[in-house]
């Protein structure tokens, strides 16, 4: 991934930072899934590995993270498709 430079148009810098934000959100979702898997195994073995804390964070943290990831992926893909269709052909 390239670094934004002042010479680039604002759209290029915007997409670069939007991609970075979505990637950070993706890793948060992956972390959430790994934590859930470990916590469920721990709960089945009667070991406290944070299932109750994970469940308490479901609505205020994990649901919005999943929603942002899904909406961002759909919006990002749609807007890039539209911009590719509207851009002049070489």
C-alpha cells in the first residue's frame, strides 16, 4: 500500500484511508471471532476465559463493528465500480 502524498488528489487519499480503516475494522472482527471461539471452548471446559465479558460487549462493540465492516465493504465496492464505469477508457 502506498503512502498518501500531498500531490495526490483528495479522492486517492480518501480511498487509501478508507481502506485502512476497513482493514483495521476487519482485524477487530477477526479478534472478536477468535476470542469468542476460545471463550466458548473455555466455557465448555468450565474455565472462565471471558465469555461473559465478550457477551456483554456484543451489542455496544461487536455488532457495530460487523455492521461497519459489511456496510463499508458494500459501499466501497459499489462506489469503486461506479467510478470505474464513469471513468474515461484508455
